[in-house]
C-alpha cells in the first residue's frame, strides 16, 4: 500500500483530529500504522501516550487501564478498516472533480504542521484555487450562525475589503457570519477558502449549494473527511482548528458567550496566531463573546478590514490609515484669525477696539483679520461695528 492510499485509509478509520492516531502515524508512518491496526496488536508501550491527568491509583493498575483503553481504540479502528476501500475513495474523489493533497505535496499548507499530533492525514480539495498559495495571505472570519443584520453587514464588508486588498478569506461556510464573509470575498478577485465539517462532495448546509459552487470557481473547498461523510457536532468543533491554523489570524464578528466561533478563537490563541474581535452593541448577546475576548486581552479590537490587515500583515508595511474627522474651512484659519473670530459677537455689532481687547491682539491685527474674515463670509459690517454673518457658522 502506497503512502497516499494509506492516508486515504486513515481518513476512513479515525475521526478528524484524533491525536492518538496522529501519534501512531508520527511514530511509524501511515503505512505501518495501517498494518498495525490490521494486525490488531497494539504495543503495550503505546499506552503511555495518553495525556490523562494523574489519578490516585497504583501505577500498575493505571497502566493496565490505559492499555485496555488502547485496545478498545484499536478494535474500533479495525472495525472501520474492514470496510475501508482507499482505491474506491480516490476514484470517487477524482470523479467528482476533487483532488487529494498530503504532507509533502506542493499544495500542502505547511502551517498545518503546527497542529502536531492532530494534523490531518490528508485533505480533499475541490476548487480552482491553490490552497497553499491562497493561505499565504489569509484571514479567518468567523462568528455566529444566528447573526444580526449588523453582523452580516460587517462580515460582508470585511470579506470584500480583505479580498480587494489581496487577502484570502477563510471560514466554515455556515449560515450567518461565515456565509456573509464568503459572499463579500467573492466580490473581489482573491480566492476564498471554505473548510467543511463533511465530505468535499457534501453541500452542508444545503441552502449554500450555489455559494459553494461559486467558491469552487473562485476559491477552494477543503475537507479532512472522506467522500460522502456527513457533518456531526464534534466534526464542526474539530474542523475549527484547521480554520485557525490555515490563516495568519482570526477575527471574530459576533459571538455569544457560548459559541463555536470562540472555539476557533481558542485554537488561534493556542497556535500563536493573531486574534481580533469586532465590538458590537453592549446590549447584544451575540456580541458578548467578542467583548469578553477584548476585555480579557485575548483579542485586539478591530473595526475595519484595514485594521485587521495591519494586525496580521508586514510590520510597518500594512499600516491602517488613522481615522480622522471632517475638515472644515475654519480648520485652515491661522490661530490668530480664529481668536479674532471667536471675539466677534453673533447678534449685536461691536467695534474693532472691543474685539481687539477680547481677542488679546492689537488693533491693526484686528482690522486685518476682520477684512479677511469678511471676504471669507464669516463676519459682516453693521452700523454698530462687526458681527458674525447670519448663516455663516463658525464651525464651517
């Protein structure tokens, strides 16, 4: 059995993210791992690989318990191995237009190695974009499925803004924030990446069938599950580690205190990826998780795609522009002229000498400034002196 066939077999045998299987493959390689499962003879020393917390029991009895647990795992893998047909899986994937990439292939994203023992054995890809190249400059955009209009608007703006600036958007293709981010990204020219919790040939949710079709033409669908695999709750959570690992950073847009998006945020932190969150109304439960991340110092507060790019981009090369308020004509006046303008009354006229005293300048300066202000439409001359011109707001 070749390395590729062995990895396709392991996709059928073990659940995604199975760290125990990952340790077995890391120690012996995928082909030897399949052989050991087929033989059904787990080595007793493998029991020491379990990361259980210490128990108040004799060392001998604990080792026996862990050995028994390892035996049950091997029995479960062996049962799945009986029905695995890697040749058929490869043929089915190719028939549906998908391609398999494994560690060592040119399209394999090497940042997945950061996952260690939970690294996927292989990935099914379905789409025109190159996964490794797309992820070089990428941001994961995640959030609530039950998103508010505010959340979907912000997610679409982030998706479009990132794509227009050459940054790929990675998300899970779910309802709410995920879908809005993908649609926004499709408005640009940069690929978008959908990480599925099911087989690459399964459209879930089914209402996103047309969205996934658009992604295949301008991006790529990614799955670590075998063809035909249906989504389960654990698979949704475990695939979040791929979303966090593939991207340079993750931004959370709307997330309740209990949210799958916070699971992705936790993976981003553990992988030393940048984490950001978009604030929302303090009265909104769907933003409570974002506010908690910011308050705990785990996430950086961002409000625009430019600020997210500054966080994950090149130091000093992807700075976001500083927000500025509107610039009024009055802002262009010299400090001296502004002082004179402040001293001119709004209703009744007053003489230049009175204005000079109020402004703290000499009379010649006041006369010069009043002439300039009159020409600009700020003040006017009346029988009793000078006053602000009606309709000429000093704020403009």
